[in-house]
C-alpha cells in the first residue's frame, strides 16, 4: 500500500520544488502532483478580521431568544 504525505511547497523552477517543511521520512522515489494554490498573497485573514469586515445582522436579542426557545421546545423530553 502506498503512503501519501502532503507537504505544501513552491515551484521554484521548471523542475524544482521547495518544500515548506521537511518530509518526516526518507523515501527513494516520489510522484509529485501539482495543484495551484488559491490566488492571493498566501496569507490568511484571521477570524477576528473577517468578523470585523462583515456587516452587523438585523435580528435583535428577543428574536434570537424566541427562535432558540422554539427549537428547544420542539425537542420534547430528550
């Protein structure tokens, strides 16, 4: 059975790949599949920054509490 190890890297030339981390074990031969990363600068936005960007909701506390109460009531005696 073949073992697969996923390591991110960067194509640095037509026949060169630079790995972002060391491979945990020595291997004699490998097969390289190239899948382009998502467009962008390679940096991911933090969850806090994402949440700060989205507009506030339109629901009020009473509406949310009512929906939670109705959902819990539908559970019965579980």
